DNA sequence: AGTGTATCCTGCAGGC
DNA sequence: TGCCTGCAGGATACAC
C-alpha cells in the first residue's frame, strides 16, 4: 500500500495531532506487528513525549525524547489514525493492532488489516543502523540524475525490480515505479544497466514529478490507504498505467498491458514504452 | 553477489 | 447464495 507520498501525507497530518503528547498507555491487540514482546515495547515508550514526526523511505517515524523513535512500516494496509478527545463521530478502526493513549485523552491507532506492517521502538544506534540500509531519498535536493545513472551500474535486474529495492532508492513502490517508467518511456523489463545517461536523467525527473504530484494529491487510494484524518488520496484519477490493463493509454490510445515481474504486476504501454530503444 | 520465489495475512472481485 | 481462485500499495528469508 503506502509508498513515499502516502507516508509523507500521513506524517504531515499526524504532526500537528500528536506532537508534544505524552504516551500514557499502550495497548497491543495484535502483538505480531511488533518485533519484540508487548511488555518490553510498552516499557520503552510509556511515559515518553513525542518531539516530532518524520519520514524515511516508506516509514513513519515518531521521534520521542532521548533520540528514541517509534518506526512504523505501514506494509500493505497499515493506517495511522489519531483520534481527538472526544472522537467526533469518526468511524472506529476495523483492525486495531496497536493503540497509543496520550496524556490529554487523545489516541493514536495503528490499524492494519493484513498485518504486514510493523511497529518498532528503536534506540538511536539501532535506528542509524537501520537508516543506513535505505538508499537515497529521491526528493532530496542533493539527489542528482548522475547519481541515479551511476547507481544503475552493472545491475541486470529489470528496472522495475531495481526501483522497488529500498537499498537502491528509497520510497518507491509498485504504483509509482509503474508511473515513473511510463513517463520516462522505459519498458519495465529493461535491465537497469541498459539504461543510458539520457534515459536515467529522464527517469530521475519522472520519479520526482510523480512523487511530488502524488504528495500534492495526498497520495493514491486504491482501496485501503487513508490519511491521518481518514480521508482518501486523489492521485488514483491521475494514474497513466497502474491498474489500467486493457484500457487505452492516455497518451497514445494503445491498450495498457500487464505482465508479471518477480511475482508482481507491472503495467506499461507497449508503444510509449518499447522493450528496447529504437 | 545478485536475482527470483515463496511466505506472512485478510478481504474482495469475478467465475461458475 | 456459496464456493473457488486469483489478486492486492511490502519486506524478507531462502535457494540458485
């Protein structure tokens, strides 16, 4: 589910709702989303105050005092839903996995139907170790086209798989990989190393454009994604290829095709994204 | 080393 | 209506 734009949207919505709150109590109805026992997790976060809310890759980071942080990976269906006190007629979460209760009576629920998501509490050293495993942030102003071109290097992996690898570039998932490849006219099965500097430069620009536009739209809601106030994102109506197999390409009219790469659907336009460069 | 596959889990859509 | 299959925005342990 949530990729960089969805995580970013959640972070922006969460920030004003929970910053400065003190965690009074933790309830864990679905302990399998934790990577440790619920008792030790609770002990680490109880009594701590939330200093800020940040994002790295697709992760939402709730930064506590002393540099400790709660790292939330939303998986496919994870949602972070803050509830004010009183919870003004909001629908109750369907699959609450973790509940944080704050000193002012408000509440933050990690809701996750499929429970592919994780909630962890990391010390500063644990986080920097984790952090180092992620590739560059594509929206970092310092991330240059030449850096992408160089990183594609000698990899024989299909470019679609390459883009999904969080160690190579952070935050891209199946939707935005498909859209960025469409916008840059690159077939998803092209080996990463076959992409030349000119194409890499186009891809770099497309990745940024897609992610920025999606953030502006508050993310893409296919089914489960919701922002921090339970609302849907607006980017689904702007998709060119993702989930549109059989429907006409918005640019050339040819039917969008679907193929499977590494067990996951890849969507592309056969004429706008030829398999090899002419 | 660097890829692809199978797996975790639930819900939904479509075919019969 | 109900049963079955396939599919889903992610990440990772494993086999080759």
